[in-house]
């Protein structure tokens, strides 16, 4: 009986060892799974951070493009203001030139009229001289 009891104890111990070994294997699997979960969680954190950085970089690039566009628009607005000032100046000069042209035309017309009057008077004087000579009024000698 002692042999049977000893065998039973050994068998019971072997069964207990198998259960412990199975449990240890299960624990190793759980530990490995936990490590894998921690790694995944760490990766997810990094992924979220990278996604946030990517969004920030995209937003920064967009803002940079907008700033460049605004600078271009500001430069264009300054250029337009200068062009508008130049156009106003040109209009003023054109108006002044038009007034000077009108004054020149009036002076030219007045000069032509004066020359015509002078020619008329000169012609009249010539006629008077001829009449005086013909009538003898200009020959006292």
C-alpha cells in the first residue's frame, strides 16, 4: 500500500506540476500580451502626437502661405496707391496742358487777327500814299 500511496502522491504532484506549468505558460502569454498592449499604447500616443504635429505643420504652412499672399496684396495695394497718385498727377498735368493749349490757341488767333489788321492798315496806308501821289497831295515840290 505504501507503494500505491507513494504513486498516488507522485501522480497528484505531477498533475499539480502540470497545472502550475500550464498556469505559468498562461501567465507568460498574459505578460507578453500586456507588454504588447503597452507597446501599442506607446505607439498610439506617438501617433497621436505625430498627427497633432502634422496638423500643426499643415496649419503653419497654410498660415505662411496666407501671410505671403497678404504681403503680396499689401505690396499691390501700395503700388495701386502710387499708380492712383500718378494718374491724378497726370490728369492735373493734362488739364494744365489743355488750359495752356487753349491759351496758346487764343494767343495765336489774336496774333493772326492782329497781323490781318496790320496788313489791312498797311494796305490802307499804301492806298493813301497812292492817292496822295495821284492827287498831288504828297508832291509839294
